[in-house]
């Protein structure tokens, strides 16, 4: 952000930046977590056993995450070298919205087309977060990072929850909305997510400035070579920064468990016999509880420190993993969803702001690309392990316990990070 930006400009930019969480959370909530896994299980279940559909969904999620892990650091380096992040973000938003809209028009029979459209939309969604997250240091001072990041997550949970509530009503009572059945209502829900994502992204492109707007980017002819050179330099930079490297490894581990729970919860619930109404209703409750919980975690970062607050959340996730093993009834799923709501937004928001404090501004996009890679590589391992155990055991119950080591070891490594030393090194590197 330019030094000439005043407090009003800063607040407006922060509001617009947080509103993108409101925009894209509709995809992560309604499509990734709530509706598409159940819809896919019903479509794929016509030609395969329920546990096979669960495993297939896990493998597809892992492939999409693997592609994103390859793209993210390259995309971040391109944005840093060109000194333009918002055009890349806009391209991802348009592609992601188009992929989501495709889910609405694909006929219900070919399940592989659903996975293809989901893969396109998810890759765009995840890559967009690289550019979105990298805008955070430009609109918030260092002492504001944790609070602004938490506000973004809280607003995302609120927006995603409101739209999910509308989707729940639509799917449960399709005739009241002039729709023939729940399948048609589901396709309308996908179309509404595409429109929501695109529409509420617009304030960011209007009000959030480019952090390096006054700097000249690398000419197009030299951009590929400059991008490759920066990637190699950044790998060396990460290896030399102990706290930055340790944080990325810790984040890789505990993000594995969080991402796997988000992606596999509803399809595992459907496998054990929990109905769609309870599955979507419990996820709606997550959105409503997670919004104030994210704010609360942002405040905990003051007295406890962000590391201890995140470790507290990871302890809660260990409990969720163990309790999920014993889940047999809808009330169990509701209870687990409530526990997830208490910890999910806070751990993610404080992780994002801790990382922002550890990176120098001149490498922010690319390093957030590596941050995204850590998350996506974790997301590959988690669903793959979950899918393999589910396939081998003919059910997902035992797979829930495979998440425990990631939470425990990730928390221990996070406790070894010296945030103050890492932040000093980042400020020195800006010079």
C-alpha cells in the first residue's frame, strides 16, 4: 500500500480484502465441504459401493491438490516479478466460477465429468488464495495482521453460512422454489455459488491496491527467466531461515489433518449412514459458530500468543479425530461439527498471519506460493492416506485415526518456532 494512503483508505481496503473471504468461502463451504461430496456419492453410488465412492473422492481431491502444489509457487513468482497480483487473482476467480457453473450443467450420470469440473474449480480456488493472501501485508500494519486475518476468516464463515442456509432450504424443499426435486435444487445451488464468488470478489479489485503499484515489473520477454531465478533464490532463502522453514514444516503437518477433515467429513458421514439433512445442517452450524470463534481466536493471540492459540486448536482436532472413530449416529456428527467450528477458523487465520509476519515484503507472493504448497502437499497426503485405509479396510472408520500424528507432531514443531526472531530476519531482508 502506498505511504500516502490514509486511515480511511486503509480501512476500506481491509474491508474489501476481507470480503473476498465472504466471496470464496461459498465454494469451500457449499461445494467442497457440504453439497458436492454427498451429491457425488449419490451419483457414483449408482455404479459402485459407498466405500469405493469415498475412496475415489479422496483420490480426486489429492490429484487436484497435487496440481495446485506445482502451480502455486510458479504463479507466486510470476506475480512478484511482474509486480501485479490482482490480474492473476481475477483470472483464477473467473476460471473457478466457470468450473463451479459447469457443475450445475453437467448431467447427473457421468461422475467423472463432475470430478473434472470440480478439479478445474478447485485448482483455480486454491491458486487464487496465493494472490489473495499475498495482498494481506499491503493492507495491514504488522500489529494488525492477526486481527485482519481473523476478521477475513470470520466474514468468510458468515457469508458461507448464509448461502449454505439458503442451499439447505432449497434442497430440502425444492417444490416450494418451483424445482422438481433435490437434484435440480443441487444444481441451482452450484450455479448460485459461481455467481456469489464472482460478484463479491469485485470490491477487492476496486479498493485493494497493488502492494508494488509504483514499482516496475520485469518485461514480458525476461519474465520466464526471472521467475525461474526467483524460485531458486527463494528455495535458498527458505533453507537459510530456520524459523520460516520450521513453520512451513509444522504447517504442512497440521494442515494435513485440517484439510482432510474438511474434504472427507461429509462423504464419510454419508458412508456411515448419516442423512443429507443432518450433514448439511451440521455444516451450517459450523459456519455460524466458526465466525465468532474466529474472532475469539484473534483475541487469544494477544494474551496467549498466536502459537499457543493454534496449539490449543490442534489439541481440539486430536479429540475430533478420536471421537470420529466412534461416530455412529447423527448427534455424533453434530457434536464433532461443533468442535471443529471452535477451532477451524482460528487455527487457519492465525497460521496465515504468523506466516505473513515471517516473510519479507519483496517476496510475499512467491513465499505465499510456498505456503500454499505446504498446505496443498499436506492435502495430498491426508486424502490419499484416508482413501487407501478406507479402501483397504472397506470403510473409513479406521482412517480417522491416521490424522493424529499430523496434529501432534505439527503442534510440537510449531512450538519450536521463534516468531520474533523470524520477523526480525524478514524485516532485515526487506532492506
